[in-house]
């Protein structure tokens, strides 16, 4: 059985290393980053710190000419990771859904939902300039 994700290592510069490597291997292809996200806190990173640090690495990679086409956060809503008990150590969602107790499955934005919107807005403005 997998352990909780709060013990997983976080290495934002590792994303840059991977992007550089893939660009070397596939220089004519654009890169799309999918399923990159964090629980509330892992390896002394809050979800907000994680998100900012990884988007910063994407921005750096683009400045170096690496064609990163998109960054898609994992996950927009709460989910059950690998059958683990639902909680802070297994919920990657930017919008929290009480999967066990809310029959309406209401989406409640986390602080990072607004942060992600802000980052997307800033990125859109930078591209249009």
C-alpha cells in the first residue's frame, strides 16, 4: 500500500532538469506539463509555495527557449489518490469537495484556487505584451 504523499520529496529545480532533458531529446516538439500538483503540505512546501515554485521553473524554461505549451495543475477538485483515506495528506484539489459527507459535492475554493487564477492571468498578460 502506498504511503501518504506528505512524505514525498519536492524538487522544483527537478522540473527544469526534466524540461531541459525532454527538449534535448525532442527539440522540435512542444511540451505540456500535466498532473503536477501538491497536497496541502509536502516536504516543508505548502501547496501555494509548491505551485509558485513550479510555475517559476516553467517560466525560466520558457525564457531559455524551451517550448512549454501548457502547465496543467493536478487536480482541480478533490479526488481519492490510490485508494488512500481521504484527507489533507491525499487531497491535491484546488477546490475542496467533502467526498464523504456532502451529497451535493459542493466545490469550495482553496486559497490556491485563487492563486492559480492569478498566475494564469499574469501569464496571459505577459504573453499578450
